[in-house]
């Protein structure tokens, strides 16, 4: 169980802001859908130990907490966050009710 997100890091293989868009054949700009290159340090155990978890795993297991952390730390503009964080924050109430039913 994740208790708290402590820190984040951007690795060398993360997509930069200037490379966060794809131009389609029709000329439309679309965001790149990726979570590559980001990790979060999470406090997991009762003894206070932490470990690094990839964004992909955090997004799947703790979507609301991860989205709120990204918004609080102003990471929403990053390409790996921009495509899912605003949507998750808007749909927070629906997501919570679905998680409770599981």
C-alpha cells in the first residue's frame, strides 16, 4: 500500500515539452500518449522505507493521488502528464465511486 508520494524524477528518456506533439497527415496536432521516463518515490512501508515506482504503475494503482501530486507540483505541462492528469481531476468523483465498488 502506498501511503504518500514523496518525490519525483524525470529520467533522460522522458519526452521533452517541445517533442510532446505529433502532427498527423491532415495537419492536426495531437499529444503523444506516453508515460516514459518518469518515476515517483513513494512511502510504502510502516518502517518508513521508500521505493521508486514508474509513472505507468502509479497511474494504474493510485490515479487520483498521482494526479493531485502532479497538479500540486506543477507537472501538468509535461507531456507524460498533460494527456491524463486534467481528465483524471475532472472525473475524480466518478473514479472514486468506481474504486469503492471494486
